[in-house]
């Protein structure tokens, strides 16, 4: 075996090792990103019932005749039913790390707080928040669904979470997701180098 073939063999072993290390690093940062997503969603879930009750009070104040017609017992029943539905939604959110469509960052476009808010909005919008809206409607409140689509606009996702509540979690998640993107790019470079080294091994001497 020539010195050249030995040298090339050593090179392909080195690039293969580099690729393996890059893959292990990606696995680690992906796990970290998943944990950061779970932490953020847990924070959203923790505060969600409080925001739902805040929306309920604002709605009662904006539709006072309906609220007064319910009386004390009716209001208590409304709040109790809303609390149950809000907790159901909170549980959905807390376990949604793999269901939510998170924005994928690029080297020049990291994940911003608004990107996280958009992901949360998209997950909760529709049937999930409509369950809470139904509670209001069942108790006589207008949920602004008198349109051609029949969609309601009283209970919207942005009423059920606040960026201030999860500011720190948003920042750490953005950092973790960027680490995943960087690791994926590192794997692509390592894979290319390993492929070229293997081809050179197979080619041998000219």
C-alpha cells in the first residue's frame, strides 16, 4: 500500500469521526431546544387561566346588561365553566411542543418573540379557543360570530397569553433553536467533507 493511500485513508477516518461528532452535537442541541419549548409552553399554560378570567371580566364590563342578567350565581357559573375550558386549553398547550409549527431560524434571521407569538397563535386559533367562546355564548354574551364564515372574534389567542409572561423563555428558546440550525449546517459541511474523503480513498493514486 502506498503512502498516498494510507494518507487518504487516515483522512477519511478523520472526516468520518468529525461527522459522527457533529451528529452527536446536533442530537444534544435538539434535545435542549425541545426542553426549552416545553418550558415556554409550561409558562404559557400556567398563566392562561388568569388571562381567560381577565377576558371574562372585560367582556362582562363591555356587555353589562348580559352580565347583570346573569346575577351572582350566573356569573359564578360562567367563571367556573370558563376556568374548566381554560385549563383544558392550558393542558393542550403544555403538551404541544411537537405539534406547534415553530419558525426555523436561519443564520441571518433568528427566532424573534413575534415568531414565537405567531406559532402560539396558529396553534390555538380555531377550534381550541372556540371552546372558550362557546361558554360566553351559552351565557348570552355576543362573541361576534354574526358573519358569513360564522367565526367568532371574542376569544382570540393573543388574549390568552402575554409576551411579558414568557419573555425569558422566548429568549432562551430562540438561542436554543439557533444552536440547532448551526449544528445542522455543521453536519452538512462535515458530510460533504466525509463524502469527498471517501471518494478520494476509492480513487487512490492517479
